[in-house]
C-alpha cells in the first residue's frame, strides 16, 4: 500500500505542475492559439483530484484493514470496540500529522476541481490565472507530504510488526479523540481551511490580470461564506468536544491552536463584509484583497503552529524543522506577493472608501474591519510571543482583551442594519430604533435580575469582597447583557418590520410575508438571523465564562452520601465497573440530582481506562437546563477511599450553543443559491 499511495501522490504533483504550465503557456500564446493548452490545464486539475483521492482511499483502506506496515496506521489506529468503531477507523485518517495534511490537500483539490468545472465554459483570463494560483498552492501541500515526518505512507520499522501482521508495540489513536465530536471537528475545520485558499487565489489573480471589477468577488463570494461557515462549525464542534471530553468545565482555553483556527474566522468576518461594500458600492477593494490573503495566511499559521512545534499546545505535533521553514516560506511568500501586487496595481484598485459620516453603513463596515483585524493581530501576537522570546500569556490576558472588543463589535453589529449608506438621518434612525430600545430595556432588566440573583453570588463565592459598583467583571457583565439584548432586539425587529411592510404592500398575512422574506431575501434574512445568533452567544458568554460556580467535593463511597452545590442536592447511589472486550476498564458513578425537592435528573460521571494506550479519559456528566448546566466530573478516589468530584454550575451555557446554531443556520441561509423569484 505504501508504494501505491506514494504513486498516487506523485501523479497528483505531476498533474499540478502540468496544469500551471499549460495555463500560463496558453495565456502567453493568446486566447485563441492557447485555448487547447488552457483546456489541458483545466483537465489536469481533475487529475490532481484523482491522484489525491487515490492516495486518501489507499490510506483509508489501510486503516479499515489495520495494515500496520504503515507507520501512520500503527500509531493512530482506533482500539474502540463500540458500535462506532468503524467510524473511528475512518476518522483516524485525519487524526495525526500526516493524514490531516493529506486530507487537507484532498479538500483543496476538490475546491480546485469545482472551480475548474464551474469556470471551464468561460476560461477567461481571471479564472485561468486564479486556477493556476490555486494549483500552485496545491503544489506546496503535495510536496510537503513527501517530507518524512509528513508522509502518511512511510513504512513501520520492522520490529513493530509481527510475521502475521500483528502490532508488537503499544500504540493507537489518542483516547481523547475517540469521541463523536472529534470525528466531525477536524474535517469541518479543514473544509474551512481549504476553502479560504479560493478567495486568496482569485484576489491574487485579479492583481495579476489587473481586473479591479467585482467579477472576482462574485465568483468567490459564496465559496468564501461556505468556507467561513465551516471554520465556525469546526471551532464550535471543538468547543463542544472540549466541554464534554476534557473535563475542565470550559469550552475555550485560548490554546495556541484554538487561537490559530479562530484568527482566520475573525478576518473572514471582515472579508465577507468587505465583499458587500465591494459589490454594492465599489469600495473596500484593497480591503478585500488584503483580507483575502490575510485570511489565507491565518489558515497557514494554524498549520505552522501545529507542525513546527514552536509553541506548546495540547493539539500540536512534535517539532519538525523542515515543516517550520516550509510553511513559514508559504506565509511570507503569500503576503509578499499580494503586497507587491497591491503596490503595483494600487491605482487600479482604488475604491470609493471614503464615508461622509460616522453614522453610515460605510463607517460601521470600516470599524468592523478594523476591529476584527486588530483582534486577529493581537491574538496572533500573544500566541506567538513565547516563540519570539516573549512571555507566555494565559487565558486571563486574552479574556481581558476579548471581552471589551467583543462587546464593542456586537454593538456595531446591532446598529449597522439601522444605518443608511453615506449618511443617516437622525429622525429616521430614531424611528427605527425606538421599539428595539423598548425591547432591549425589558430583556436587559430580566437578564440583569438573573445576573444579580444567580450569577453574581457565584462570583462572590470565589471573591467574597467584590463590590458590584467597582468590579470590572460586574460592569462588563451588565454592559455585555445590555448589548446582547440590543442585538437580539434589533434582529427580531428587522424581521417583524420587514414582514409587516410586505404584508401591507402585498395584502398577505403576516406569517406568509415573513416566510417570503426568509425564502426570497435569503442573503438579508440570513444576515439578520446570524446577528440574532451572535447576540444570544454574547449573553451566553457573559454567564458561562465569568460566573461559574466551581466546587471540589469529597464524599465517602457509601450509597446515600449527599452534598449540595448551588442549590442542587446530590445523592450518591453507587458505582459500577466494567471490563470491555479490548481490556479497557469503564467506571461509572450515579447521583440523583434534585432542587427544592424536585428531581432534575441523574448525573452519571465516570472514567475509562484505555489499556493499550495506558491513558485515562473522563466521561463528564452534564444535566442541561435552560438557564444553566450542572457539570459533574469524577476524578477518582483519594488515599482514604473517598470519592473525588468536581461540580460546576455553568449559567447560560446552553445559550452559547443555541446562538451558535442560529449563527450557522443564518450563514447557510445567506449563502443559499439565488432563485428568480419575486423580490421580497
């Protein structure tokens, strides 16, 4: 299998070189004389996909057959014996350094083949050059796969495998990865990573052919939304995995690799909003080009951090000096190429970037871009600080920056849809915002009451002398809740007002009018729904990241033993231990949970000891309620035989997941292909 897999990768590399050479040689010969060569370049793009599909199919088959002659399979095969064992065998393809890079290259080949298919009937200069740029990026990835530490088809040392093909050493997939969220988290993230290469390729292509029109933006707009959606899904699924698997009670630790995947998501927000101004107003042209390359470089930065070993991370692989220089060259080269292109084509890409008033859509888009770009740069600087000889920054530093920036961004996001292009009439603005302000006051009052009666006492549990009038956390919470309520109120009002106006104009019922807005004005209504989701996320973040009740509990191993946390009563009912077919050991405790005498469910925290990997994984128990989660971790027995538990009451955390779902649905709605329907 090793030779066959390497052969497929070699074929893909040859096809990529052929595609680039044919396209540029055809371009030099002219549209008519070079048409045949250009078509060859497009066909060769399909050859790249065929080659890498062959390689990843070979690797998948090796995992399914447990072919331990491949070092990558020996190190990352799944030992799970549950009904999901075949899923984990397939997921092992992207579980490590080598396979994840091959998987990324495969997704990039799919995007390139899609572009070749969609643009083959046009073969215009912009599409031709951009496809060549995309395939040039592919060459970097395919070549990187031949670096020894990145090669998924490297043979295992002879002493690893017995004469019957059995594995003679300890090995296997990290137990932390054997979870449903980890079968989805890396693939969705890699789809976003690969997709961000497309706007970069077309931005650079537009510079090369000197085409400042909105043509390149219209080609890549929906692909960029698609990539940004999957970046968000990847980050969100990673947060879910961290919450339910790692056992520390949170979902975002500002780990370097988490940061690296968050950075292109932030710049992607700015890029998509720049596309809007580019298409509608002919502005933000340089912004769009610059953000396209910055978002792509942000994606490569994640690979650079994971594969170079320059920073410590629970996600990072072992240090690889060759990968360090390879991906560093890719980042520097991309930035330099587009930077030179912008200098050379600067006059052509001048846009109508000036705005007449601070109270205009243009100004809100501008501040959106600045805020997202500054946030991305600051996070990158803090993340790379240890590698550059600086200090290591913990979550508290990131939180201190993220909280005010996030609140300010949400405020801009909430107000932006109410502003007009160029300049906003104050009277018109007040007429639009008056009802959202009333709604904001009502929602804020309810949220602040909840904060004062539930969340602030949690804070006082760890800081009993805190004063709500002088505490920064208190003011951040109150302002955050108000801004979140404003974002929710404005988004809901936009739907209601749009439905009311359409119902009056078309003589429809309000429900029919509202449905027409959602189905016919999808880009706009998807944006409103996404804004609604962000507002709900902000409210959830205030509670779940700042006001968690956290207690360490020790009780005797005696059924009937009880304790209380945050108004919830826990009664220990017993423990069960089971040895699985693969010699793993699973332990589960059971607690009846009640509040004010009313049952709230059963908590079943546990642990699993993985025999082959000699590792232990927490099995967290979470009881979900609308206003809080009850989070229980079993940490083992102490020397005296007492049960050790960590119990957290996490306020509003389900609001984070719900808001994230609305954000994702809104994004899908916004990118849905247009139909020729009656205007909403």
